[in-house]
């Protein structure tokens, strides 16, 4: 199984983007927001949604870095909020597990 927490811990994004995402964590409503962000009829578990969110965020990060005018700051922040919230829904590894 992919360690999504490690992927997110290694994520390097501008501090202002991450700060904005953290500010939006309390307003995140999984059913409403995932449906809109990933265009899903129903929300699957975080193990299924996280890979899609990671790919979507990587794509928008490439657009941001290229300076493309199609970059959407709002969408980027929404994706980061969803990533952080979905990662928090993953079961925790037992203490002492490697």
C-alpha cells in the first residue's frame, strides 16, 4: 500500500498556498467538496480518493510552475484542503509499526 502520509509530508509547495489550505480545513465538507472537486457521484474512501487528488494537485502544480494563464489558485487551494483532510481520515498505523 502506498504511504500517502509520506507523500504529503514530502510535498513542497509555497508556504502561502499551504497556509491558505490550512485555513480552509474547518470548512471542508467531504460529501459536498469531493463531489465537486473530483466530479464524483459519491465519495469513496480516502484510500481511493487520495491517489486522484494527488494526481490532480500535481497537474495543477505543473501549470502553476509553468506560468500558464489557465492556473486557478482557488482550485489549487481546494485540492490541497481535500488532500489534507482525506489524509487525516486514513487509519493510523499501530504504535511501533515500521
